[in-house]
C-alpha cells in the first residue's frame, strides 16, 4: 500500500527540480542564519543580563552596608560605653534596632551566638526563640551561617526567606556584623524581587527581540523564495518560448533540408539518369529499325544502348552511395572517408590527402554516420565556397575518443565566394547539431589562408574490440 502511494506521488519536472535546487540552499541558509543570530543574540543578552544582575545585586549589597553603618552610628555611643553584661544597654540597643524599619519589608534582626532571636520587628514570632540549625526551603543553613559570618567580623549571606508583606518565600541577601563584646549578630537584608523582576523583564524582552528577528528573517527568506520562484517562472517561460521558436526554426530547417535533398535527387534523376535512359531508348529503337531493314549497323546501335544502360546503372549506384554509402557499413569509416576523398579529388581536380590510424576500438554506428556526414558537408562547402586547391582529411583515435580534422587552403569562411552564404551557414549548423547529439565538440578555425574543421567524439561512442585487430583497411 505504501509503495503504491509512493508510486502515485507526482514526479517533479525539470523546471520544478531547478526551482527546488535554487530554493533549498536559500531556505537552509536562512534557517542557519536565523539559528546563528538567535544563538548569538541569546548569548549576548545573557551576558548583558548577567552583568546587569551582578550590578544590581552589588548595588543592593552596598545599600545593606550603608544600612548597617547607619545602625551602628545610631547605637555606637551606647555600645561603646557599655560593659559586656550591661543588660540595660542591650535593651536600649535592641529597641533602637527594632524601631529602624524601612521600605515595605526592610528591618534589622539580631541573633545571639547561641541562636536566640532578640530583634525581628516585622516577624515578631521569631523573638525569644532559639533558631540554631534553621535552614531554608532549599536546605541552605540560615541562622548558623549568619552567626558564623558575624563571628568572623561580617559578610553577606543569600538564602530563601518569607517576605513579611506577603508571606511568600523569595530570595534574600543579608549583611551581618558581629558585636563581639555582646556576642550578637546584627544584620539586615533585602529581597531580590526588585532585582530579579528587571532581569526577568530583560530576558522576556530578549526573547521577544529574538522572535522578531526570526520573523524578519523568515519574511526576508520567504520574499527571497518568492523572488527566486518568480524569476524562475519568468526564465522558464522565456526559455520555453525561445525553445518553441528554436524548435519551429529547426522543424522548418529540417523540412527545407528534406525538400532540398528531394530536389537534388530529382535533379540528379532528371539530369543524368533520365537523359541516359532516353539515350538507351533511342539507341534501342535505332537498333530495331536497322534490324528490320537488315542494316549491318544495328549491332553498333545495340552496343551504344548497352553502354548508355551501364552508365545509368553506375549513376544509380553513385546516387545510392551518396544517400547511404555501402562501404561505410561493409568496411567502416576509414575506407568510406578514403573513397569520399578520392571521388572528391576526381570530381573537383583538387589535391587531396587522407590519413588515418587504425583504432583499437570501433566507433558505434551513430558516430560513424555523424563523422561521415560532417566530412560530406565540409567537402561540399570547400567545393562551393572556398576556392581551395588542396584538401587534407585526418581521422584517428586517442585516449579520450576519436578525432576527425579537415583542412583546406581556401579563402576562409568570412571571405568565401558566392552568394549562397546562407546555405553554408546551414551546413555548419547541421555539422554542429550532429556532433552535439553525440556530446562531442566541433571546432572551426578560419582565416584568409584556409579553414580547419575539427570534430571530437567522446570515448562513450567507442565500442570494445571484439578480438585481435586484423590487418584490414577498416580504420574505425
């Protein structure tokens, strides 16, 4: 069932694959940039928030120190003039500290070194009770640690404590000092809600900023994807229109070429074979009349008719060979090209040269036909346009495939004679299209001193040898 569903999934066409290949890297890059920006923004914000939190806590600690300094100033003259067992002085100092409340939750507390609470104005239920060993909800020791810090002279301690105003637990930082003569730990604390609130707000703003950044990146990426898609659609439509125009031109060119070939064959049949057959008919009719009259010259007329008939047969063979050379199928490309060059030299009077090297592999049928037709087309152009006196053709195999090179000493393509340059252009296009169908390359070098046409066939069109190479004329 799953396999049927997978097979039923529509396949992507070439344009859709191009769009996918164009948009996928863009989407991946946008996602990677978004993740990197988010990570870096969050890391930077965390550093800034941590620095802000540290600054706020440091400010609170300095504030606690100032409160303790104010308190010591308030009872300093009493403590400085009292003896260690002066209960009246202790009571007076305790009353002073109990009266020093500030803010909504600020107050001073006092513990003796045995753990008994002496002052707690906002939490009176703590007074006159021993709280040694008391810890907070997280298991952090509170009273014992405050006493230990006071014994050492003073310092800070952080723990969870109930807020007097709400009864809810919150993080608290206390600063405590020791009155060593009385064995008191005097301190005050501040709840960090005022600190953690701005920090939480900063974190929330950071997350909102990151989400906005994600939104902008997503919007930009979406816009870029739409732009790529739109441009791809425009290019696809344009290319399809150009392809349709080229296809129409190619179709028209094929039709024109077919009509031209049909006209050429018709002219060949009319100008040569038809005339020869007419001559044969006249010779045979003359021979019949002479036989009827008993003329001894009837044999001569019959011989002339047979000679004309042999010429017609040879002409039919020539036309057939031009349409599809049998030597190409029977002996291979090398002998076919050699025959083509010999006939070209006999017909035009040009000096011809042919060179080949026996291939270790054989060319497939498509490559043979393509190279032969390219050579035919090139020789036709040489005969019609170049005004050359010498033509050389070389074909050989190499490690990368096969190569055919035709060179003449004519006037070059740009200076070719005649008014049918369009036909020459059509011939060059035909050669280029034939070699392009084989994934090969066609190079044309032309100057006033001649033209070189070089066709390269890739190794994919070389067939493995069927056995030991025999000593024959087959060069391909």
